[in-house]
């Protein structure tokens, strides 16, 4: 296990190095001069030179990259172009809690919907419940989150035509849950869950069906165990293994999925910060968010691998 | 009922992904690829004999039996044709493609002459174009002049929808050309030779998997999009087609192709590894066939199944990706049209004119579902594992 972990951690380091290199080089070769643009009409060659120097743009690329890495290793994400000289951390710190909150609750909703539905449909395989639920998840699985978000928003507006003025954009205060905040949060969170649950429902159903066909389940039934014990203790435990890995693997999808949900519902999270930064060519912010997302995905993958080894000890020996 | 069950068992995750030590996140690209047939443990002769190219390489026994029964390829096609959902989806898709290609020229000949704000009286050749603005007629409902109404700038919704459809399909096509070309080339080389190509591919896919594909596409099109727009508009021959805000579709295609080909390469590599061990390759080698000829004549034709299934699945992801980028304002921009851009444009007036958003969303839903269902049908028909 230790060897495996060390190996994976080394691999992770190189992957992150690659990610930082890609983000750096994209920013380096990008057309346009962000400093000139941010100065706009007040262009002043002397100030321009000073700013270039203070951002380190007058150095050759490898020195810039090295300096970038050194700053990163001190968790210093640099200063933003737009607004000028504001620390990148300062810009991100408003958005990150919101995005984390959305993904966290969204994932919980997703699992709470997907796994029970998968179990139910597996137990009721080939009945109308199964057909109906799997038909729905087949469609939801194929559709991207932003299509669902649009439909949900239209639906909310339509239901609420003469009513209380349910908000369909914005987020409220992060991590506080009084009624007006819940009003903001519940629709995006449910949409998030709806966009992702189908994958889990389908996966749970498949693995459950596989496990239910195993001999030991028949044995458990044959010796007269209660059906609940057979299902929840014998079958579900084994069916849960692929689900655990899937959670880690899906992280990347979740991140981009929440990008669109944040955009459609105008939630001021990390996605909107990134998109705004991209259109303003605010490279320090772009680099910071990209690296953060990549770290999240890589760590998620590692986490699911480790968890996989814990749940299924056979993996460890390999 | 039995068929229904088959579809979903095909999504069982393949743990052999982890055993081989590949980066374990195909889902990141938004593809349904965990169940990719590449890593199937069984290598039935069906794979080997799945295409016309198999004639010389298949065993005599199979050649004999293929006279009585349809060839494996024919059998797969037969099964695909029996799949009602896939066939309906295919006809919908063909209709949409025809609509995108031939709809606009026909549409520009339909309609009476109407007065315009600035140009006097204009015919359908003017007001039925996707970029003609008629500000006094903005946000209208359906009328004789505009069958599907107008958007907030007074542009014809139907013309914009057809143009957006064309953009979606063009991007899907461009991306798929690169995806298949690059993916098959690198995949076959990596699988056939192993060595440094294989290592490089593995590292590169690891990197791409760690980098959510769409985020990379966002970066690339956000940073290079505006410049590309200026650049392509100035080009002599293709400028008129690519200008008008459509230039970013090239950037978007490049970005989406860059993040999608490693997946294809990895699947092709897995399949090549299996085919390479088969006896007909050995026989070809012993008889002194050159490597390049073995790859081109014996391996590539046998990759048909996996390539067709993977690329169909990928097309859905590409169309979603293009719409998503345009939705974020990083893809096609005004006065060009794209389904994603139309959705974004309509979002501001969702409470007053929901149809401006709903029309493109519905079209996008239909096209994505159709392609996914065709992909499912192809997988059921061409993936030997899911066949009885």
C-alpha cells in the first residue's frame, strides 16, 4: 500500500507539474498585452515598463516559469491584472466557498437520488418501475447540465408566474441556511443532483444486478436469512465498490458540470470568476483556478484509488 | 425485456482499467467510456473478422461459414437495423443534417416582401438570413414573416437555429476527423511498438485526464478566440465563411479535438495489443510482411468496431462542448450563431420570452439524445461483449 501510494504521489507531482506548465505556457504565448489593455486610454510607457517589470514579464520564459513555480510552492498565486495588484487569493476567496458548497450539496443530492434508485430498480428489474426510471435516467444521463438548468429555470419561472417571486439567479450568503438563502440555493442544488444522478442510478443498478446473481446471495437466501439482510448486508456491500471509485472519477465531470450550473443560475462561484478572467485575459486568476481544479481532480482520483484498496483488499496485493 | 437489461449491463465499470495501470478517469471527458470494449478480456474471432479487410487474414473455417451466414459485420448491421430507437434517432439525425445543409438556401426563397427599418422593402433573401437585424421587430412571436419569431435583436429565430445546427455539426465533424486520425495513428503505433510512444501516450493521457477537458477548451478558446476571429476574417478565400463571429469554431474544434483524441488513442491501443497477439498477425510477420503493411492492412481494418462506437459517443460530447463554450461566451460570437449562444442570448429575457431559449435548448436536446441513442445502438450491435 505504501509503495503504491508513493508511486501514485510521484505520478501526481509530475501531472501537476504538467498542468502548471500548460497553464503557464498558454498564458505566455497568448496574444495581446494584458497590461496595456488594463491601462486602456491611460497608456503610459514608463508605467507600462514598471508594471511589466513588477509582474516579471521582461524575463525569459523559463525564468518566468521558475518564478511562477517558486511562488506556487509558497501558495502565492500572484497578483491579478484586473483589478490591478489585487491578490489572486483575495479574488478567489469569495467564489471558492460558494462553489464548494454547491458541489458538496449537489453531490449529496446526487448520491441520495442515484443509489437508492439504482437499488430499487435492480430489485424490481424488468417491471414498469424499472423501465420508467431507467428511461428517465437514460435521457438525463445523455443531457448536459446546462440544458437541464435551462429547463428547470423555465419551469420555476412558469410555476411562479404570479407567485412569491422565487429567485432563479444568485446564491445568497454561503453556508447560511435561513429561508431566503435556501430559496436561492435549493434549485441549483437540485439541478446539480438531477444532472448527475443518472450515472449513479445506472451504475448501482448494474452492479446490484451482477451481485444479486452471485452464488453467495443464493446461499444467503437458501439458509433463510431475512431478505433485508441479504440485500443490505450481503449484496449492497459488494455492489458499493465501483460506486466509490466512480465518485472520485467523476470529479472532473462535476467541476465542469457545475461550471454551467453556476453560469445559468448566475452564481458568483469559481466558474464565473474563471470565465470573467478568461474574457479579461486575467492570466494569474486563470492559472490559479485551473491549477486548483486540476489539483481537485487529481486528488480525487488518488482518493478513490486508495479507498478502492481499503474496500477491496484484493487490489492492494497487486 | 432482455434487451433492456443488456443495455445497462454494458455500463459495468471495467476494473481491468486499474490493473493495467492506466489513468482511471475516462469519465472526465464526459464520455461513456468506462465500458469501452478496448479492454474486453475476450478477443473473439468476431473482432478479427469484423470488416472487409479480414478476408485474407481470417481462418479458412470462418471464410467457409461466412458463405452461409451473414458476415459478422453484416450481422452487426442487421442487429443495428433492428434497434428501433437507434433507427428513429438515425432518421432524426439525418433530417437535422439535411435541415442544416439545405434548409437555409430554401428558406431564403420563402416569404413575401416586407418593409424594413433601414433598407426599404426587403425580400426573404435578406430577412431570412441568420444575421439580419430588424430592431423594430425584436422579440416577436411567430408570424408570417418569422415562422419562429425573432430574438432580442430582431433576428430570425429559425434561420439562426439552422445556422447554429450547422455550426454544431461542423464542429462535431472537424473534431471527429482529428480525433479518429490522430487517435488511431498514435494508438496503433503505441500498441504495436510499445516503448517510448506508449509511455508518452500514457503520460499524456494522464495529463489530459487530470485536466478537465472542458476547462482546457475554455482556456484555449478564451485566450486565442478573439485573435483567431480577426485573423480568419482577413483570409482571402474562407474569410467570408469564417468571419462574422464564426471563426472561433476553428479554435473550439482544435480545443475539443485536443482533449478528445487521447481517449480514442487509448482504446485503439488496447485493441491493437489484443490483435497483435493473434495468429494472423504472427503469420503475416513470419511471411515477412513489413510492419507498416501489417498495421495498415491487418490491424486498422479490425479497429472499425471500436472506432465507430467511440467516435459516435464522442460526437455527443463534442456538440455539448461547443454549445457549452458558446454559452459561456467563449465560442461563436455575434453576429454568428450557435445553439449555445442562442441559449445564452435568451437567458436574459427568460421570463418574458422563454421560447427564445427553449427552441435552441430543445434542438440541442434532440440532437444530443439522437446521437447518444445511435451510439448505444452501435455499441450493442458492434461490441461482441454485449451480444448474446
